[in-house]
C-alpha cells in the first residue's frame, strides 16, 4: 500500500504551466514542474526561472544560463 511519502513520486503532482514573460499560468494544477536541464523537481512556490519561448522551467539561474548557452552558442 502507498503511504503519504510515496505520493511525492507520483505523476499526479506534476503541474502543467504556460510560461509568460513575467509570470506563468497554471494549466493543470500540481505541486511541482521539472527542470528542463537537470530533470530535478521544482516546487511551484520556488519556481523563479523559465523560458517563455521554449516553455521550459529551470531549477535556478545556473540551469537557465546553461540552457541559454546551449541555444545561443
């Protein structure tokens, strides 16, 4: 049987967002999104970095910069 701790690892807590220039809209409610660079879970309340053009979220400024460098060479 699943306990409350196991619930953290289910896909049902994954949110779907639409990233805008200064904010994001929640398309499917959830507790976290996944960093496009590291695959790390980012709790929505800690989400500060994303790319509106790519519709990607990043765990922090380092990941955002890494992706920018990959795209812009």
